[in-house]
């Protein structure tokens, strides 16, 4: 209850921040997108990672206004990237299960896009497998509306949930984000490396692009390149950083 109150205060006081992690296009090595990751600049505790508050925000329903703030902030930042001359950078935004059940989401998103003069094609929404599995009928309906607008849909943390690729064909997805738990084991002759290989092959045969998360070494990068992985993100390139820093990073590579 106390944390719920302070989350509410934090929203009112503007204590949330977005950091951005670049997503690298494998063939060209250029930055093709960024993922927005929320942080809480707590007045006493410092910068808090989402693991500390997203769960509570979901339980208390505060994820709705927080998620809405994230959408506005990420889209405003994308408009600023473009105004600063950066092009071809897609903004990926994490969407919680609770937000996906809000039938108003497509209209809200349309309003934000229009307010900042963006194109829907410049956005990607990341949902976890578990989100997609809960209330699949309603989720499919909302995802179809977002997809019809032109927004790309990615399944996040792929491989950690319960879904199978055969089930996911119901959803209008274009990207799978391979969870970093699998990437971590690459090069060590493990089942996880085999799973990486098989997942990329299956995803491609279904027409999906694959983004590998948590790439930390050049050995992992080169292995993923040989497997035909389309995009990568991870500490090898950059941690999630404030907008000014990600702009410098993009300028230095593109
Ligand atoms: O930034 P960090 O690596 O600590 O993020 C941890 C997790 O928090 C991410 O995997 C993501 O699922 C979740 N997360 C980060 N930002 C957001 C956000 O804006 N909305 C939601 N719903 N989840 C987020
Ligand atoms: O949305 P998702 O749950 O995938 O959020 C990405 C999380 O993974 C963020 O919390 C981010 O800080 C973290 N992360 C991103 N790149 C790396 C990496 O290379 N290594 C590790 N250990 N964590 C990473
Ligand atoms: Mn994500
Ligand atoms: Na992830």
C-alpha cells in the first residue's frame, strides 16, 4: 500500500525516465531501432530498475497510467530523434498484459502518433509470451487493430514462456526476441545453443524476424550471425542509456 502511494506520487511528480538500448541490424551493423526501458528516479533511493516496480504497478492497476506515460514519452522522443536528423530508427515499447486488455489502446496510440506526426511503421510493441497467452481472443483482436495500423508486434523474452510457435501463428507478429538466457549459453555446446539455432530456423520459416537479446561477446555475435539472426541488442553494443547518449551512439554508427 505504501509503495502504491509512492508510485502514484512519482507519476504526479514526474519521477519516471526512459532509457534507450540500441538495436543493431546484423547485415549492416547500423542502429535500426531502440528499445525504451522505464526507470524510476526515486528522490531517496536513486535510479530504480523496472523489476522493482512494474509488478506492483500491474497489481495495483497503476500500470495503466504509467504505460500511457511511457507511450507518450517514447513517441515524443522518437519525434525528437527525427527532428535531430536521425532516420530509420524504430522505437520499441514494452506493453504489459494489463494494457493489452484495454480496448482503448489502439485509439490512444493513434492519438499519440498524430500528436507527434509519426508513422505507425516507426513503432514496435513488445509483448511477452504470457501476455499473448492470457485472454487470447481479446489479445488477438487488439493486436490485429494495432497491426492493421502499421505497428510491428514482437514477442519478447521468447523461449521462457509456455507458448509454441504453432500457437503464436494466431497473433499478427513480425518479430521474435530471443531471450538472453539462450544467448548467454552460446558457444558452450549446450542445449540452449541448439534451442537458439532451432528457434531462429522455425521463426524464419514462419516469416518472422529474430532479435537476439543480451549479446555480450563477439563470439555470441558471430555465432548468431552464422545462424542468420536478423538483429541484436546487448551490452556488447550499449547498455540502456538516456536519450542524449543513445543519440551520440546512433550518430557514431549510422
Ligand atoms: O531495463 P531492464 O533491463 O531492467 O528491464 C527489465 C524488464 O522490465 C524488461 O525486460 C521489460 O520487460 C520491463 N520493462 C521495462 N520497461 C518497461 C515498460 O515501459 N513497460 C513495461 N510494461 N515493462 C517494462
Ligand atoms: O524487455 P526485456 O525484459 O527484454 O528487457 C531487457 C532487459 O535486459 C533490460 O533490463 C536490460 O538492462 C537487460 N539487458 C540488455 N542487454 C543486456 C545484456 O547484454 N546483458 C544482460 N545481462 N542484460 C541485458
Ligand atoms: Mn523488451
Ligand atoms: Na526480453
